């Protein structure tokens, strides 16, 4: 008889034993091989209750037994973390806390509010950096925005932004036409002599 058959006969037809090996490193550089053993329901047994797990008669409601599940895990953590290991949080504790937060059927308003306050705090922390960047960019912004009006004022003709961005070649052609017309005209402003 194989070892799997012995375990199946000892445990139950509804349950299975899951054994996983993993490496751990505690304190030093050497890795130690550890094993985690868990008892879980077989997929064939749990398939009938997959649609509604609450109908499964063998699933245990932890809050019905321990009262407040969060207080239960806190008490267990305090029990296992006494003395020198008080500053060390084992992996099972973090996983248990995550499972408690994910599986409790309660309104998540405090968690949402805490997350929004956290993001607001991050934005407030980034405000000084934003102000510093604005101060650094301010001279170049001022230079870019005043370049056009200053150039137009030096030329003597105030231009709007649309006019200053127009075709410069047409403006040069107009200047050439004005200079040619002023060279051929009489100084006193009289027209051509038509009396003769």
C-alpha cells in the first residue's frame, strides 16, 4: 500500500493533505528546507458547494467561533511574538491579516477613506516640489510670453498675437512697395502737370 493510500484512508474521503516544501532564511545566509502541511477539502467534495459556499456544512465561520476575527488574530500574534521576536512579523501573520481584510463582509468605508487620505497626503507632500518647479520655470515662461509684445513695441506698431504670427514675407513686400512709391512722388505733394 502506498503512502498516499495510507493517508487517504486515515484522513477522510472528503479531505486531502497538502504538503509543500519551501526554503527559508532566518538570521543568517544559510537556507533551510521547511515543510508546510495543510488539510484541505478535495475538489470533488467542494465542487457541489462552489456556487454557494455558505451551504457547505463543514465550512467554519471563524467570526461565529472567535467573535471578532481581528481581535482573535491580534491575540494570536501577541502570543507568538513575545520577547525577542516582538519586532518580527511572520509571514503567516501578514497572510492572515490580508485574508481578514479581503474576506470580511463589511462596508469598506474606513479603508476607502484611509486610502483617499493617504493619496491626499502624498499630494500635499508633492506641493513644495511643484512650487519649486514653477519658480524655476517662471523666468523662461515670462521671457516666452513677453518676447512678442516687446518686439512689436520696439518696431513701433503694436501687434496682436495673431497678427505677429502672420506671413513675414507679405510684410516685407509691403515695405518695398512703400519705399518705391515714395521715391517717384514729388515732395510738395502735387500731382503730375496736366495743363500742358
